[in-house]
C-alpha cells in the first residue's frame, strides 16, 4: 500500500468517525426537542382542559341567573398561574 493510499484510508477513517460523532449529537438534540415538544403539548392540553372547565363554570353561572363574570386577560392569567403552581 502506497503512502497516498494509507493517507487516504486514514482520512476516510477519521471522516467516518467524525460523521458518526456528529450524527450522535444530532440524534441527542432531536431527542431533546421531541421531549420538549411532547411536554409542551401535554401542558397545552392541560391548559385547554382548564380553560374549558372555566368556560363551563362561567356558562353554568350565567344559566343559573348569575351576573356574567368579567375576566380580564391579566386576571385569567394570574388564575391559571395559581392553578398551575
């Protein structure tokens, strides 16, 4: 095997190792993003359910003859934060 062929083989081996290392980092990153996405989706679903429950309570209150509740965005946000904690 000539010097050029040995050098070529060594470079090819180093490149292969580097590609495998990069692919592993990419796999780990994708896995982390998938986990974060799944957590966010679960949290969003939980918040949707809470919102639906609040809307149902407001509707029941209105049907029972109570005055409509006035919710501000900041009031609803603080309520949800309290419920979340």
